[in-house]
């Protein structure tokens, strides 16, 4: 048809601009799967494939596309042709804005013909711009898993219950205010996630979800829940934290399978004794035992406010007109006074590592904290909200001040900040008050003195060095303007070390700035102290130079001959009409500008060493860190019990906020899909007072059964700043000119693997296991051992999600205390033995991994199972027993 021709024509245009032609697109097609969301031009590749290999594409069963792709709309119209499609993922979040935030996808609707995909069992539309649920979804007869989280849904359709086969539904982080009564008709629903919405009440019909094992209603505006929830006999986990609950039914405590009831951060002043004494109930952050305040009570009394204590996994809370105090797991505190918010307001927060692309540190600034983002951005409060942010104490930074810096949407500005120290923990916190929410971070800056300059003139002193002063005469300006003064003291020792000239002396660096682009109408008089050791009595004026630098410190001009310099016994005085950097130099050198530029840049740099250590118990776990020179010994002392490795690298110099990379070389490799991996190298940002550390697992393509692998990790600059002094670090020529340092990494020769050793497994002896069946694929003992190596500290959460009881988990932990590997093995194989006869045990393992936030392991299990299916089909084909594809065969789904 004409429409199809237009689509194919679009594919031609894509191909012209794409890197590789059809062969590149074709490489994405693996059996019956198309994972194109990892490519920025994924939709373009799909159009190419549909044109060139349509017969194969229409057989695809699993398809992933990014909804941030500009060609998504064109691609959607083709999807109804994929009649065998079982899993469709159209997620956003693959693109980021200038602040590093995930951008929602452009998807607002779906073509009606999507409802004809009768084999579709899994649909993921997360991180998009849906305001209503597309009606075609309700016509998908086989749909079992539906994810629409991180959208803008305000309601679900009244006939939502028609999705009779739905077992998993997630609509977290939307704007749902109520639920349709038909939700109770989802008879086989097992997992329902409605967290972080705006729900104010629940219909009684929720109690009809008799197969539901997990119900997440956290982060809503619920003041009560229906008694019908006591009918959910299969329920294992009920999340109700961060609501406005004032009462809960006692019957919840009698649910036979309930292993977790989270009621934290609500308004519960009393709870039934059956609930309060249950070991699986969490009640922290409730005003238990407090009396209801009378209407005449003093509402401004902070002691009567609700207190919320948020756990590490939470990212939101609700503020009402009554106000509250909030404590985050990372140590950040908030105080919302009564009346700050007129209506219930959902606050979202997160802390993140600052990206230098949007956190613009000024020269000589030092970052002391991670960035705090508070949403909704730009929200205006009726009264000031107070924030306390912990920060790294700048003990080695003198004559500076600590401030909280915030982003207004256009630029960064510093807030009036009060510094405090916690009595018990001795931690330093920065305290500020705001009327808006956006991004916040703590920085150390040069002490800033400022004043308003009126027409009558004024005088401005430096609090760092009172000998530095600026005099504004009458008539200096027509309109009042704001002026700021900062001083950077420079010691004689620093100058001698950098210039290697014992006779060179300099004054403190003076930086002047103003909020007007107009020069002053009359000269401004500046007084600077003479360099150390120089007085008006012994002054050789031929050696004294007054330098003027631009605001970025890139150029330094000798303006001695352009101004009238006056001298007293201790000071030099001169007049200017515009502001920037000013610096007095006393030296026999002739070309001072180039030397000053080099010195200025070196004053901004930090001497650092790189360390690369391997965990003693697991050499494949490598710790990389960039450490300021004076902290190297204390850091190594803390790590020496658990890690071993080579001596730190030679000293190099780096700027605050400079990017650098770590590359594993000579037979050592890492997971290239890590989000912090760029062209095979790990990306770091150096901040002198934050931990520039990453701990990762390394592997090797080399066979280590016969020999150890002697590799290395090399550190490289991200890009050489234009102004970096040539001798700031050792440099190589050619392609490695950005090289900083190299440290050895050794992976020892592998001992006989568990799967090759017929004896006990790490102290355990289990009979051979084959989970699953031949047709759907097996998980063997060797597969479980491979999975066990990746579980880590999440083993308890995974065990609970697999159905093990708290008592079993506690017993496993106690029996194998101080040995994480044995705890993981005991948990995993205990579950496997209990469920070895269950034909659905593999799918339950996959589901448990996803519920535990371990999508990586879930994907690995699915890959193993898919390979097993392929081998089974090939073996059937070889003996001539394979039948024609039937509807029953094609109904085998991933989830």
C-alpha cells in the first residue's frame, strides 16, 4: 500500500544516515528476539529489518524499543503485523537532559490494532507520557504482565478488570486518585504496585484479589484502608508506608501468609495490639502514644509535628498543611512548618553524584556533598522550608566558607548558610532555608564580602585580610549596584615550589565582581598589601608588577604602566574603573603574564595518587580510587585487612571536577554495559573531598585454568584542559598522551571449579539438580552456582521473595555467619531442593529476582532457559520428531 511504501522510504532515509547498512541492522536480530532499545537509532534499524527481512521480523516474539526514539510513531504502525509477539517493551528513560535526568518517552497512545496481538503476554510502557491507558490494551486476551509506571495516568478505565489473565500490574509513580471497582475482578493477579500515586481511598473490591501475594500502596494519601484487605489470604507483603493513615484494621495481623506489613511514616497514634506485637510489622515514624492536638494548641510548636524516618529504598514522602519533620537515610533533614503547604503535596527526592556538565564549580570552589534533587521543581511554599545537609568537613581548607548552592532553573546561586555540628555523631551539616525546590549541594568557596554601592559611595574591606580594601568615591555610579570581593592568600612557599625562584614574591590574589555590565563612572581606589618581605623602604619599583587577569584566569596582563601606583610602607594603592582579578608580583622575571597563568592554574590543582587493590577473598573484585596525596596512608591503613595490591601510583595533579578514566588492559576486562562505562573505560569525576572510588568485578578472556593473568589498569585524563600546565603530570606522546598512571592487576590461576569437583560444594553436599523440564529448559547445579556468584548482599531479600520464611533466613544466616558465600549457597540450594518437583520453579526464580531488584540475574536465567529450549528443539529436529508449529507451542512465553 501507499502507506507502507512511505514507511519503507523512511527506512531508506534512515539507512543513508546510519553507520552501517542492512548488515548492521541485521546483526540485531537474534532468533526470535529484537533488542533495539540499546541503540539510539533502534527504530531506524527496525524499519530497515522490516524492509529487508520481513519474513523473519513478523516471526519475532520479543521486541524492545526506546520510546525516546524520534521514529517511534512510524514504527508503531508496523507492530500489529507482528502476530507472534509475546513481549513488547516501549520504555522511555534512555535519553537524558542536560542535568543527567532520565527523559520520559514521547508515547501518549497506541494504535488500536495493537489490541489484535493475541499472543502478547508482557507489555512494558514505563517512563512515558501516557495520561490515559490506551483502550486497545483492554483487548489483549493473553496479557499477563502490564507495566505503566512513571507516566501521568490520573485514572484507570472502568472496565480494567476485563484483563482476566493479568498476574502482574505496576502503575507506580503516576497521578492516580482512585481505582475502578472492577479491579477486584482480576482474579489471578499476584503482584499489584500502585505506589507513589495520589490515592485517597481504596474500593472494597480490592479485597477480592484472593491470589495477590504482594500489594504496594506506599507513597499515597490514604487515611484509611478497607477491612476487606483481611480477605487477601495469599498476601505475603503489604506496603503502606508514607501515607496519612490514622487507623488500620486489626484483622491484618491474622493474614496467614503475611511476612511483612510496612506502616512506617503514617499518622498512627495507636494501633491494635495484635499488629503492634507482630514481628513482621514496621511502625517507625508514627506518633504512637501521642495525644491528638486540640484545635487551640499552638500549631507552630515544632515538638508536636509528625516525624518521618525514610529508609534507604524510599524516594518520596507526603507533606500536609500540618507540617512535619523528615529524616532521610543519608542524613539529610527537612523541617516543613505548619502552613508551608496548603494542600497535601508529594515530595520526591534523590541524591546523585554531580555531573560537571551541569554542576558548574567556580575557580577555587571545592565540592563537599552529593547533589540533592527535590521535586516538584519550582514548587513555592507559603513558609520557608529548612534543610540540613551533611558535608565533608574541609579541615585542610583555610580562610574559606561553606555554603549551600542551589539551581534556580537558569543559574546557580549561594544561599545564606549556617554551619552546625551534630553532638553525638560529630558530623558537620549545612543549614539553609528555602521557598522553592530544585537542586542543592554544599561547596567550600573563597570567603565572599559584599556590599551595595550607592551614589554616595562606600568602603569595602576583606574579612580574610583587613589590609585589603576598596574605596568607592561619591558619584561612582548612578544606580546602586552590588559588589563582591574575594581573596586567595598565596604563601611564599607555594610560589617558590611552583616557580623554583626563591626571590619571587606575590601578594594575595584579589577578585572583584559586580552585578552591572557598566564600568564605574569614577575610578575605584584599591589597596593591596605588598608581597611578603617587601616594604616601601626596600622596594625596587622595577621588579614590582601589577597584573590584571580575566575572570577565568586565562590571560594575565601587566598593567603597571597603565595605572598610577602609590606606595606606603606596607601597601600599594591604585585606581581602576572595571573589576576582575588583581595581583602584585615582585620578581626579576620579565615576562610575568605567562608565569602568572601557570602559577594560577597550579594553585587550582590537587596532588593525587591512584590505588588499585584486590579483595583478598575474591581477587576478581577490584577497588579503584583516586586519593589526595595527604590521605593516601590513612586510606590504605583502613583497607589493608581486606585488600591487597601494588603500591600507589606516582603523584599526578588534577583539577576539582576533572573527568578521568580507568581502562583494564592486557587480558583483564569488565562489563561494558555498565552505565559508567564509556568506550570500554570506567568514567570518574575527581572531587578532592568526596570518595573517588569504585569497586567492580573483572574477568578475563584468557583461560586461567593453567596460568594466572598478569594484567593492568591504566588511568587517563578525560580531556586535557586548555590551561593545564605542561608539567602538571607525566605525559606520553601519541595516542596515549592523556595517560596518567598504570598499576598491575593479577588474576590468580583458577582452582578446580565447583562444577568440576565431585566433592562437597564449598562445604555443602547436594544431590544433582535439574530444575524445570526439557521442553522449557533446565537449570542445572552448575547454573545455580553461576547465579550464586552474582547474588551478593541481596541474598536475604531474594530468599524471602523465593518463599523462604523469616525463620529459615535467620537460621541460614546464623549457621553460616561471617561467610557470605555459604549463606548464599545455603539459601539458593535449600530453595532448589524444596521446589525441584515444581514445574514453574524457574519462572518463580525469575520473578523473585525481578522483585528483588536484580534484573541482571533474571536476564541471565532467561538466557540460560532460552538456550535450553533451542537445544531441545534442535535435538527433536535431528530425530525428525518436530511437528508443525501449533498455537500451543507459540503460547510458551517468557513470563
